[in-house]
C-alpha cells in the first residue's frame, strides 16, 4: 500500500505558475512510476506527466515546454512545476503511483483553477 498526498493547488491568473507536490508514504525508488493526471469537468482523466524509478520523464503534448515533473528522493516527493498556465489547465490534479506488480494508487486530488 502506498498513500499519496497532493498539495499546492489553488487559484492562479493566466500566465501564472504553480508547483504541485505529491508526498508518498513509501520510498519512491520502490515505486516503478509516478505520474500526475488531471480531470476537468465533463472530461476524462488524462496523463499530464510521469517519471519512472530511473528518472525518465514523459509529458502530454499539452504539458511539453510548460510543465516539469521532478522528484526529491530523500523526501519521497514528486513535484509538478506548471508555468504559463491557461484556463484550459483548470482541473483536479491527481498523483498516481504504479508499482512493478501492476497495482496503482491515487491521491485525493488538488484543484487547480486558472482564471482572471
């Protein structure tokens, strides 16, 4: 079992930045992959960015060049730095952890609202 706690969401103006944090209850080196997903009202949940144990990262096209996923192994925390935010980024952002056995765990989500 892995527990995930997200934080860092909030209200930001278009063009602004936010950094989301996801603290894991287990060593993230024992987690195969950690990712950030988001779900906007009326839409399906979608991958934003993910990072593997080896440090390889991948991004959704909408996130490339604006968002950066990173991690602090000592703190068992994964971050999502979001820059140049626009209203289309408004969503609940979820942290997900996948272990090597195929199990996945989700955080409770944090709301990001981009509005003037």
